C-alpha cells in the first residue's frame, strides 16, 4: 500500500471521530473481551460499522457468488434512501462508518451517490466495493462529490481471457477505462478521496498473474493493491479442484476429502460485535457471511435498529457463537480471525 492510502485513512478517521464515537469504540472493544474471557456478557449498544446492501442485482455471473449464480431465495430489490436515512438518524452518534456493499453490484443502484451523501453528512467513513463496469465520468463525479472515502475495485485477471474465467460477462478493458476515469476525475476535482484500492482474488487460473498485479495497479494510479484468497460458496472437492490454488488456499483437505478452513474455529467473533449487515429490504443480519439472510434478527420496517440488535434472535445467535460456533452453518465458511489478504 502506498503512503497516500495510510495518510488518507488517518485523515478520514480523525475527521470522523468525536468524543462520543471514541468512547463507544472503547466500549465495544472492552465488552467484546469481557464476553470472550467469560467475565461479563454485555453486548454493545450499537455496532461500529454497518454494511448496507444497495441492491442484490448484478451485471456479472461469477460462479462462486450467490448474486452471480442468481441463487437467492430472497427477492431482488433496491435499498430505499428513506430506510437508510432513518437508520442513520438513530445510529450516527455512535457509528464509525457505512460499507455500501453486501451482495450485488452497488453501482447498479441509480441513487448510490445520494445514499453515500446521507452518510457523509454525518462525517461517517464510507466504503464501496464494485466490479468496476460503471465508473463513467458522471458516476465518478457523483461519487467524489458525495464524499466517498474508499472504493475497492475487483480485477481478477490482467488479460481478458484470464479475467473472464471468473468475472463471467465482464470486460477488462471497460474496467480499466473506468479506473483511469476515476483517477483522472479525482485529480480534476482536487480531492484526496476516495482512496482507490484494487483487489485481485487469487484463483488457480490467474495465479501466474498475481506477482504482476501490484505493479499494474500502481501504474494505473491506485493507492492500494491487495491479493485475496478465494472463498468457495459451498466448499466441495470439485469446486476446490476447479478454482483454488494450493499455495494460496484458505482451505485444507481432511482425511475424508472434505474441506475445512485452515486454523481453528474459536468460540468468539469480533465481527459479530463490531458490525451488522442490512439487506436492501431492511433485514438486520449478524454478518456478511449470512448471504441469503437465513439468520435475520428482524426487519427495520416499523422497528428501531436497537430493538433488533438486542432482540431474542440476536441474543440467541451471539450466545451460540460464543458457546458452540462450529454448529452454525455460516460460521463454517467464515474467515473471522484468519489471514485472507496477502
């Protein structure tokens, strides 16, 4: 990562902090360790971050993504600005940031800049993750003007033939042009933000391009270039053989040929304490691994976030994680505490 990324992050973080938010951050951290060390059970009043789902729709067909394979059992739709505005009005004194991605492609939401602006008005950190196909002059201007802090663009190949093996339906030249447009637009607007991060997921078919990725990304003007190990939607031997390179795998084979994440699965989870996920239709979820909203704490329609965050469903889920985490299906493919970035 370049110095500009670290300095920009520090600048944005200091601008976000207030005494109340700083105190809340220390409170969340201390309550987590009290629960982890089995001293006291005091879940935090609010999380530090929320991830919101602008839309479940996507233009690509990535084979290890529930959006890509159109595998949802829940409906497709778009987040209402009114839903986000009501949520932020409740949380903003304590919240640190809003992540504008979960499932789907965020830039397909026609009001994405308006959504980001709602968070920026409260001086919250904002982040967006995209496949990069919609970074036009108009869109990049709107994102910068809305105050977006950070953008992550996925580029899983340096040639079209490599790129399209996973990003099916994608056009690498269009993505590269969009990155160049964003870099140039940021310069024209004399803005330090958004901090631009390019990400490559390491697969078996693009492993030979991984060593070249960072040099390529920095030549385009990125502030950070990161390699990430691949996640399988449903880990099985056939998918592993197709996609996962042994040297950069987050999984390990078991004697019976099943797959498990490397390392142990401890009975605690910092992610469960620091963040929550909000679907486009207002379902409050425990984390981003609940892709199909199977463990919802309830709906924001007619209820406050705090009611759902401390509901019986939320309490039962947290208790199970801290007592017998391996029995929760979504936790079995979760990398909380593991090293997934290289």
